C-alpha cells in the first residue's frame, strides 16, 4: 500500500467514512454516555456521602411513632408551638418582603460607593452563627441596647422575650435569603423595560410597580418561600433574643429541643413536621433549582 493509500484510509477512519470535509469530525456522544464508566475512587465517596445525608432522615422516619402521631400533633403543647411558629414565620416573611425587596432593588439597580460592602453585610447573617446573631440583637434592641433603650424610654416598647422578638429574630436570619433571590432576578431582568417606562413619563416608583415588579415576581415568590422556611426553622437567634416561654416565644424548633429531654415522641413528631415543610419547600422550588440543565 502506498503512502497516499495509507493517508486516505486513515482519513476515512477519522471521518467515519466521509472524507469530503476539510478535517476529521468529532462524533457526538450518545445520550446517557456521561453516566457510564464512573471511576471507583469517585463512586465510593459519593455513595458514602449520599448515605451520610440520607441515613438520619431515614432513621427519623423509621423511629417515628406513626400510631400516636395524630395524638402527638394535636396535644395542646405541640399545637401551641405549631401555631406560634406558623404565625411568627409568616410575619417574619412579611417583614422581609416589605424591607428586603426595596433593598434588593437598591443593590441591583443603583450605583453608590461601598455597594459591595453593603451587599456583604446584607448576606452576613447567612454565615453568622445564629446564637451570635441573637447576642447582637440583644445588644442592639435589648432594654439596655443601643436602640432598644430608646424604644423603651420613648415608646415603652420592649422586644426581647416577647412574640414580637421572635418575629425580629426570624426576620434577621431569613431576610438575606429573600434579598439574594430578588437581587439575582433583578440582575437577570432587562432594565430597558424600566427605562422605557420612565421615558414615557412614569416615575421610577411607578415603573418599578407596574413594569419591574411583575417581571421579578417569580424570584420574589421563591425568595419568600425560602425566607418562610428559614424563619420556621430558626433556633439559635430565637432562643437567645426571645427566650423559650411556652405560648409566647416557644416555636417548633425550641419545642423539639425541650421535648427531646422529656418526651422524645413529641420531639420526633415536631421534627417530622419540620421535615415535611422542608420537602414541600424543595418541591415548590423544583422548577427553579431541581431541573437538569
């Protein structure tokens, strides 16, 4: 075989029998080919990690007192904690919406010195230990706090160890989730629609209310759901700033902590409720985060 024949045969192999192109063509991978041939050093740690995350949840379901669960959830103490948690989490979400949506718009649409620092401070409660957040709230809004002493002396308002204090603590830890979600949606939205509305005579607030707000409503809804779920599960800042008083400040996580010492069945029942809420939140956000790209 001549050198010319050899080169022609090699080109035919590289191009799959078609030598009309200028060079070799890369074959397209078949669907599902990415999941084949997983290296064993990666597969084993992945399976161990999956088991590590799922095993506690499975144990919770296995050890749950399913027969006595209706009685546990309808007991006065558990129902009181459930009711207070739902009310406070909803109120904290409302506070986060009223304050967080304008803050997200400010961070996404306005240029000002130190915007990066402000954004970092806004997201700080995400990584701050909740107990530290509760201590900070006490120093700021406590009866002898920087602002709390003014509220007490001027208006007679005392926030710590009250139901309002629970809402404040939950808002502090939940609002960053809404701000991040809404800011990301605002950055993805085209600002030219808002600018077009202002050129037609609408004020900035009217353009935001009539044009921008409908565009970012999915992001607001997702952020509100995340904020509500985070507020519902808040423990550290709540017990530090608002205490653990049944009927007044004892939310579900605090009731779980207290019941675990005296009534483990009630603790498991409350834990199942929080688990169900978490699953519902993930199911509600599946179109946003759980779809394959």
